[in-house]
C-alpha cells in the first residue's frame, strides 16, 4: 500500500490536511483534535458527514447539486462571453443544473422551465449583453445556397456594459444548501 494519502481542504478549518477515506468521505485530524471527536465531512458537497460512519455515500440532500455548484471548474475559453464563469449554474427559477455552451450571449434559457437568465450575473434581467440569433432560413440576400456561415457561430453577442461574474454562493443560499 502506498503511504501517500489523498488530502483535501477541510470545510471547517480550511486546511488542506483532511484525508480522503472513502468515495465521498474525508476525515480532518485537526478538527477531530479540536472537537475531541472524529470530524468527518463529505468532500463533494463540503458539509459535515451525516450518514453512517462506514458508509461511503453521502446522505445529505442535494449533495450532487451542491458539489457541482461548488466545483472550481470555470469556463476558460478566452473568446467566450462567459469566460471565468463557474461551469455549472442553477436555474434561478427551478434550480435545474445548467451549463453554457460557451458560444454567443451569456443570456441562456433553462430547458426545463424556459426561464431566461444571464449566466454571468444570474439576473433574469441583465442589460449587459444583447444577443441576436441568426435567421436560420435567410431568403433575401443569398446567392444560391444558405450554407455560407463559415467562421460565425449561430449567435451574435453585443456587449453593452459587461456585467460582473458572480460565484454560486447566492445560488446555494437560495437553494437552502
Ligand atoms: Zn478541519
Ligand atoms: Zn455530500
Ligand atoms: Zn429552470
Ligand atoms: Zn449579466
């Protein structure tokens, strides 16, 4: 057996000293010492462990959703209008987990409830960007075929006043997680 333990950050003391001991379970020895009991937490959703001690599956509600929203994966495409945004967002209306294709306007529509919102600032009414969809069947100004959109995405996006990218903490609060 290898002696190098996989360490992760503890949500309580914030030290990178907690040892991963199961699929989702981790133990922090610093907090265990401070609390005089074994301090365990789910390293996916970063909350204190609530399930059976020997279980490796987190029983906390919304674990996967919270884990996705807490993930530090961000959109890194330098030409994307959603550069720097967390990879996952929760729809402000129905809390469905969503991501952005990276193309076009930051404003997206939730496929589940059809609520539109800005992927950057999470406002339903963001005036920072104006998006245009290309006409899919242009009939007026083409020569013969319509397959000539080389180099363009399907959407245009004009920047009016870039809004601030916010993290998912307010969304997590709204979800009660
Ligand atoms: Zn700790
Ligand atoms: Zn969890
Ligand atoms: Zn929705
Ligand atoms: Zn916005």
